[in-house]
C-alpha cells in the first residue's frame, strides 16, 4: 500500500491535483473558524439544537456556530435538488437536460441564482429565529432596546457575509472539480464530517473507565469491545451495499459490414442496490423534525391554563412531540423507517427511468435475452428495480436507526454514535470510494495498478 501511495505522488499531474485539493480544503477549514463581525461565541439555539446538530452533518458546517460559513453548502444542495426534481416534471428544464453540455451549463447558471436567493432567506431565518431562540445568544447585544428584533444594520451585514460565504464554498467546490480531484461539494461535506471525529474520540476517551488513573466512566472494556466490533460490522455492511449491483445480462445484435461480422457480444447492465444514495435519509430525517417542533410549540400554548381540558391537551401534545423527537422511541423508529422506504422509491422513480433506458438499449442495438425490446424490456427493468430498491431501503432504514440505538442502549453520546451509521457514514464511504476510483483512473492510464488492486 505504501508503495502505491508513493507511486501516486510520483505522477506530477496527479500530485498537483491532490495537493491543490488539500490546499482548498484547508482554506475551507480556516474559514470554518471565522465568526461573524463582533461575535465571540456560538449559540445553543434552544429547542432547535437537535435540529441543527443533525443538519450540520450534510451542510458542511456547524449551524450552531455563527461563522461566515454558517449556512454551509446546504443552499446549493437544495437548489440542485429543486432543479433535479423540476427536470422530471417541468418541460422547459427537461428540454434543457436533453440539450447536453449547453443545457447543463444553463441549468447550473439557474442553480447558482436560486442558491443566492435561498442563502438570503435561510440566513434571515437563522438570525431572526434560531439565534433569538437562545436566551444566552451573543447576538442579543445587537437587538434594539426593549425589543426582540435584531438591529437592521448588523442583520444586513450578517446576511451578506453568510450569503457570500456559501457562494465562496460553491466556487471552491467548482475549483476542486475542475483543477483538483474528486467531487468538490462532496469533499467539503466529508471534510466537515471527518473534522468531528477527533472531538468524538476525545469525548469517548473521557467517558472510558481507566483503572490506572482511577477514573470511572460509563464505558468499560466490554462496551469498548462491542463498539469496536459494531463499527467494523457497520462499515463492512455500508461498503458492501454501496458497491452492490444487480447485473443484468445484455447482448448486442450482430450486423455485417463488408465481410466482417460485428456485435453479438455479451455485456452487463449494472443496477445499483442503493440507487437513491443518501437522499432518503436526508429527506426522512428533515421531515420527521417538523412534527416534533410543531407539537412541542402547541404543547406550550394554552388558551386557559387553569382548565383541565387544556392541561390534558397540553400533556397529550407533549407526549406526541416527545415521540417524534426521542430517537429511541418506537414511534420515531417506525416512522423514520416508513419515510425512508417511501423516499427510496420516490427518489429512484425520479433518477431511474426504465422506459428511457429501454429506448437507449434499443437504439444501441442491444437487448436483454428473453425480453423483446421496448415495453417488455422496460417492464422487466422496472420489476427488477422495485425488488432491489426494497433491499436498499431496508439497509438505509437499518443504518439510519443504528446511531440512535447505540446511543440509547450503550450510553454513549450521539456525537460518538453518529459515526456508526446515519447520513455521515454513508456520505464518507461514498465520497471515499469515488475519490479512490478517480485516482485509480489516473493510475490505470499510466499502466499502474489501482489502489484497490492486489
């Protein structure tokens, strides 16, 4: 392995790409620590703390810290998802997608415009609701006297800085795509996830039982062995399902040109088991936060506090809110699993079009043995995708609830348990394999063995 790494850095072009990527990621981590003007601390964000902690995993930032990269890359991801969905239901965007490179450049331009709009809206909401919801927020010093309204001058400055921070991150990701190696946006998110690992390991170390030092933590040697075994098993399962494919045999039709016969070769059409990727977990977790916040707010609102009916109603709403906020609650787990299944099939139906794939195979003179080109091929592909999507959805549901189960059953913090599954682990594994694959492409072009080859 060390010899392969040495070979990687002996190739000038590949070495330059890797070093440039590391430099740009370093710039991102420096800006990650720069706070907004005249702000010296972060915010606990009150009831939004759990919401912000989970969103921070795939936003490439810590939303609880008031920094210039406070919004992270999430507005750009949201804008990209919006146009991806519009490409399936709105004719003008669908036509642009079919125009090839020119159409995609136009869609990317519209995505950037929508990103700026989302940045302004999200930064305004962040400053006026999330920040002000924390009674100890350092931003309260910028409020008008005797009011709970932020000063408009500081507010405009903070919105402009946070918007520029997200636009800069978007530009940084594009520079990595063009001049570096790997997917820039994905690498920014993975860097944010891996940056939380030292803090989680330090927290785990503080909670460990150490007989030599006399410290009696909650995690003993037995729990530590279980955690290590679970981590290996979960990572193995994530890698297995991420790379898992259902290969459908295809065969190209024979055709004669002159005295030579072409075609007739057997190939494979790979269908990923986890076709939807990490998006179902993101959608399901985000949607599941709404009932908890909504019922929690209703539980604290009462027309007549002295009334028995309103007291009973407040307690009932509080129990419902707790069911949707406590990740170890059975209602939360079942609802999360059901939403993941729904979004898996929903996202797969958007990204995978069996009819279009059947037409492409027909145009290329390729067919699936035993199935006539056209509708029968499309129906077969759809049936196969429904079956393997069920397996992928079950896997995502299991991975999504593993951190909550480990946190509640083994008594470790959620920051430590989050590395055993959920969105962060899926993103880290997917991005790592994509990065290795792109490095392997450079090595294979120069007749070297890939990093994963023996």
